[in-house]
C-alpha cells in the first residue's frame, strides 16, 4: 500500500502568516487553492442561486443532523452554514487571514467565506464549518453515518 504524503505545517511561519498562500505552502498546494477559487467564482455566477431555498440564509435548511451544531449567518456576504465548534470561543469571523496547515483551513471560529461547488439546497444541511479545539476551522460534510468528514485533517506529529 502506498503511504500518504504528509506535509507538516510550518508552525514557525504562523507569525509571518499574512494571507499569502505562496509564502506558506508548496507551489502545488498554492496552485490548487488558486484554481479552487477561480472555479468558485464561476460557481457563484452560474450555480449559487440554484442552491438557495425559501428563507435562506436566515433560516437553516432543516433540523441539525448531529448534536452541537449552530446555524451561522453572514448577512453581509449573504450565506449561512452549520458550525460545529469545539473551541469554546464565540462564533465570530477572524478578519485577519490566518491559514492553518492547509490554505483551506483558517484560524477562525466563524466561516470567513461561503464554500463553493454546492450542488443543491439539500446539500446545505450536510455542510458544516468544523472548528477544532484550537480555533482552526474548515468546511466538512456530515455523512449519512452522522460523522463529519474533513478534507484537510490536521497532520499528526510522528514520533521517530
């Protein structure tokens, strides 16, 4: 079985974290993030409104799938999403761009942007901004087994 490539997050760079993806991550990671954002602009123009439902974003898309979810609305950016907050901090957006171990992970208890590439209004009830104990958030999906799938799990320290 092929081993996964683990890129350890450069903690020493957190003090220099100014939102510049190129300074924080390898080129292929930064390029992937830029491509995601470019595709996201197209999604916002062509498909976003197809994912709305009556009352969105002020009203959640349904009952929470798991215990501990809070419906968060950003009225300025006109989006809403479930938040699963393990940090214990108030759900507010960190206006500073502070990346975590991936450009898709931010040091923010509130989601700073709406996720892109949502395919339907129904999917919005499975979408979650997951915030770990340290206040790093990322978008995930609540699966049919009620577990949260995270596309960018935090790298673990390996003992040698």
